[in-house]
C-alpha cells in the first residue's frame, strides 16, 4: 500500500499546475526579482577611496608606525585601499583643504597627531578613527616594551637590544590580534535575501504535502472516503504522502539552486553542502507544517491554503525577507519568537555558517528543525487516527 500510494500521490501532484507553479516557478521568479533589485547594492554602498594629506615633516618621518600604516592603507595595488594620500608641506595641505581637494589632513607636532577638517562627515570620521587606533597601538607597544625591558633588567641582563625588543613586541601584537577574514564574498545584503528565499521555498513545500494529504481525507475527496473505510494504517498513508511530497520538493529546490548558481551567478561559498543539508531539513519542516495544517484544520481546502500561506509569509517576514533589521529587532526584544519560527531557524543556520568559526549554532538549528518536524508529524498521525465521521 505504501508504494501504491506513493506513486499515485506523486503523479497527481505533478499534474497540479497551480502547485507546480508555486513550488517551481515562483521561487525562480522571486529570485530573479531579487537579483535585479539588489545586485548593485554592494557596489553602491562600497566606500570610495578617501583623499587626505599628511604633512611630511621630520616628526612624521620618524614615526614609523604612522608611515607604515598609511603606506599600507594607501597602496593602490591593495583591493582594500582606504586612502589616497598626498605627502605635502603644511602650506600645501591647507591649500588642498581650502580647495576641497582633500577631506582633511594630519600633521604630527610634539609627537602628537593633529587632524584638520573643514567639515564633518563619514570620511573625516574614518580618518579620525584610523589615527586613534594607531595612537592606541603605539601606547600599547610602548607599555609592553617598557615591561619587557624591566623584566630583562630584573633578570640581570643589562646588555639590552632595544630595537630587537621593540620588534618582538610588535610581532607579538600582530600575531595575537591578527584579524582573519573568514567571511565569504557572499556575506552581503543580497545574500541575506537569497537565504530568506531558500527558507521561504522550504516552507512553501507545505503546499505540496497539504495537497497530498487532502487527497486522503474523507471530508475533502472521494478517494479519502474510500481510504477511510479501507483497513489501511494511517501512518502508512501519511508517510507515503510525505515521501512523495518530499521528492517533488527536492526537485524544486534542485531547480532553484541550479538557476541561482548558473544563471544568476550567486556564490554560496565553500559551505554549499552544508547549505544543501540545511535546505533538506528545512524542506522536511515545511512539509510537516503543511501536513499538520491539512490534518489539524477541519475547514475546507481554501481555508487551509490561506492559513498555511499566512504562516509561511509571516514566518518569512519575521526572518528578514522584507527587511533584515526586523530579524535583529525580534532577536533583541522577543527572542523566543525566532526560536519557534522555522523560517528564522533556517536563515539563522545560514548566517551561522559565515559569522561563526564553529558549527555549534548551525547544528543547533538543524536539530531544532528536526524536533519541530517530528512533533508536527506525530501530531498529524495522532489526529488522523482519531478522525471520526457521522457518515461517509
């Protein structure tokens, strides 16, 4: 009976044109619209190189930390070039600032950096932040160097190589505070939208499972009436219907991944297999949700579709599909809401792959989705077994 119901359900689902549209075509159309709307956001929000000047006096030349830092940040061969730096005299720096050819200039006087601006803005703030960081690091290096010198003197070593100590301290700081960019190039705003698109597609699989189970309910279809009076286990009906729905859902997901990767050129990074795994588990949750709505709701098919769509769209909305800031607002103020929202679990699993160095949070979301799926399936089986009808 399992194989027979599996084949029958699979064939009838594929013949449902509206269902195929929502499962196969709609995510692709939405992904195309996302790509058209958000593809240039990363470029438009990227900071331009900031024009600055540095007074190239003797005090600046002997401050090797300032010299090296601004040289690195002004390197035109560096993809992360931040400054376009001109090394000029104080008179030339004032002239460039008056003519608005630079955003500001720095002059070191009495071993202290002084910044001069003619207006406030983001570029001026960035320059101020960089100079403050350099000055802070200088203080740390000086303190650590003095401590190392005192330690050597206390150990009876008076033949001290001050330059060597200073180099060792700088190297130690660089190795201890070295920031490794573990993020992939897809951790941008547009990728957040594609994460929520995948999450929504997973939950839209509920339409498939709900349609499949409706065919087996006596109050919805004639086939359901025949099944109700037949000596068939309800669990067999549910599992066969769920498996056929899952197969169709996987076909839709596969089509979506192929389209986004090879047509829209979306890069999912080095964690594509983990993304696919999360999508598979998320799809199971979506199918379980549709199954439970179909079984637990006694209303007609139209009402069930409305309930499922409402749950799916509200869940996608809260997970950040219509505005990523909403997810963080809810995480901060009502965290329990996102912990029970399957769409948020799926998107949170995607984020964890890129913002965390380990997979603990990723697997936490995987387990959470499996638990939700199991609960919904068990409730559906129990409810289907207890269904009673006055007449069939």
